[in-house]
C-alpha cells in the first residue's frame, strides 16, 4: 500500500550532490511544501504535496512546521562496550596524555577488561541504551566496531552481540571487526597477534557472516605502518577495509589508501602531501569531532580537505575513552562553526557522504528507490537545525517506512 507523508515545509533531499569537495548551500535541492510517497520500506516519489495528494493515496498528515532530511548515518562508532573511563577523562584534563595512559596499561585496555568481564546481558543492555538515544537523535544507520575484547573468542562474542542487536533494533547496524585495536596483554607480540587474527579469527567471522569489514588502529602504542601494511594486504581480498590513522602522528594514511580502503578515519594530523594523496583516491576521509572535543586536541582540517577535493564524512566516534559524548548532530554543528563549513557540507557529511564512507548505495538521500529513512525537525527553515547546535531534535522519525513520532 502506498502512503503519502506530508506536507513538509521543506524537504532537503541531499540528492545529486558530488561525492567529494566543497559545497555551497545553493547546491541543495529544496522542495517546499513537499511530500514523500512510500511503499513498505521504500521511497516511491518525492515532490509537491498538493500534486501528489491528487493521486488518491492514503495520507499521513504532518500537522506542524517540519523540515525533512534523510536519516543521519554515523559511520564510525564504538558503542558496543561495557563500563566507562571517567577517571581517565579527569587525568587527561590534569595534563596526562591519552598515549601515556595507554602505555601504562589503561585506556583501551581498561575497556577491554570491563567488556570481557561483562555478561552478554550487561553488554547488550548498555549497547542498546546508547543506540536508543542515537535513534531518538536522528541516527538511523550506525556503524559499530568490536575491538574491546581480550581474546579472539571474545571478539567473536562481541560481533555476535552486534548482529543479534541488529536483528531486533530500530537502527540498522553495520558491524566492523576491529580486533586490531591494540594487542591484548596476553600476546607475546603484536605481530603474533595480527597473525592470529588473520589465521584464526577472520575465517570464523567469514564463516558466520558476522562482518564484511575489517579495521586497524595505526598509531604509536597500537600498530605500526609496517604491521598495518602487511595486515591489510592479507585481508583486503576478503573484507572491505577501513582504518584509524593520523590521529596523533602522520604516516598511516598512505598505506590505507594504497590498500583500497573505503575510508581512513581520524586525520587530526595530516600533511599536505597526504591530503593531496587522499584527494586523488576513492577513499573517504572520516573526521571525528567528538574525539577532538573529548581529548582537547585540534579538529581534523576539514575546510582544507574539502577545498582540496577530498571525500569527507563526519562521524561521532562514540567510545568510552576519547569520545564519550556520542552526539553526532551537536559535534557536526560545532565542527561546522569552527572549520567554517556550509550547511550543505555538514549535512552531506552525516547523510549522503557518510553513506558513501560505508559503501551504502540505498540510503543517505531522499529520492525514488531509496530506503524510507527520514527525520523531520520542527522548523520552517533547514538552517535552524545547525544554528541550534544540536539542541533542535527530530520531532518526526521514519525508519524503513515505519513512523515514530
């Protein structure tokens, strides 16, 4: 059965925008007094509400001023974990660095211990709470990484839980294997641990279809560029790859791009030659403003990346250590203000360009044939959304054609 939803004061379709480079607000397709025809979970037509209403369709009427956007897509998160690290947040604010805490056995290792010692019910319950909040804030698709396991068996457990949640949760989850986060303490060396991932873990993940994506953290106290190069070369034929790179030091980006990664994430520290290299690739740079806010470090140079014709998406990096806020819209709004980004650049970064960072072709825009993932904000002017810096929340949510409002 076809249904017409509307009228909306403005529909910002995010359609027909280039995948890379700078954008101006005039490039946005805006349909005033618009409507969306949906059938089951799919968009059938987007256009003028008064014209569409002549087609003898069932109407779901919107009785308040409302600007409609595609559902947000968070392309980099660590929401599947147990426990928090508020003590480390206080330490960092007193002057102890993230790297020092990690080197001393804290940081990611603390979350690995907490998560590995949690029950399935505890881990699933905490993850669901975060995803419920994300959904209410307009995130309708969310990438979720593993990576907080102290053993390969626990990595499988994490990915099974992510997949179990995905089968019953409102948000669509994209599972990513981040076993190569840091080396668990029980392993003799990072090289042997990576070999175990390749030989023992990934065949199991492939067999159970737990994830089609593999990530690695390239940084001091994690994995070196040489180790990452060897690892990515061995996994890229069986998995889509992404990587954490250029967070505290440069040098990781090139090996990620050379191995055909769909995205390279962080980029707080990036040289001009690396930026040029990224601009000539099909790899999306995923910037993580929540990490900069959580650690008190500079933002990735998004304005410069876009002006150099790079592909750029914006994600929350929601995690218990460096990015505990987890508020994608607020973070993207603040990033736009600091980096002087247009509304079009920010909104594209959390919709269509974020879909591109996850190789998702069925969402991120409001147009015929796409999944009916839509969020509406109670205003007449789309510019109010970022102007309110995350305080204007969705009043209308439609996920795969099911309306929550």
